[in-house]
């Protein structure tokens, strides 16, 4: 999250980046523009999609996650949101 926030601030992309457990998906997910799931729990993507059917959900690219590549993850989120 820190790398994503840092990159977003660097390029002037205004956004909110928060982390929640999968069990909170139905509670906080409907208000999100997109949901990124850590690669270590990518198997939960379908379960999250069922909880928030109108929000795009994907697993973060494993390489980007491991390398703390905030730029790549922000690019993924923007693509998911169509911006």
C-alpha cells in the first residue's frame, strides 16, 4: 500500500487506498471503484466478486507485489476502472 500511495502522490493521482480482510468485502467493497486482492490469496477473487458484483476485482500481479512496484499496481487499478 505504501508504494501505491507514494506513486499515486508522485503523479498527482488522487485516490484512496485502503486494506481490508476478505471478510469485509461485502461491507466496504460496494463503495470501492476497484478491488485488488493480494497474490497470496488470489484464490479468493471469485468469492469477493460474488460479494461485490458491480465492482471489478483482480489479484495484484505477483511480480509487481513482490517488487513493491506501486506504478504497476496503480496502472492495473486504472485499467480496471477504465481510466
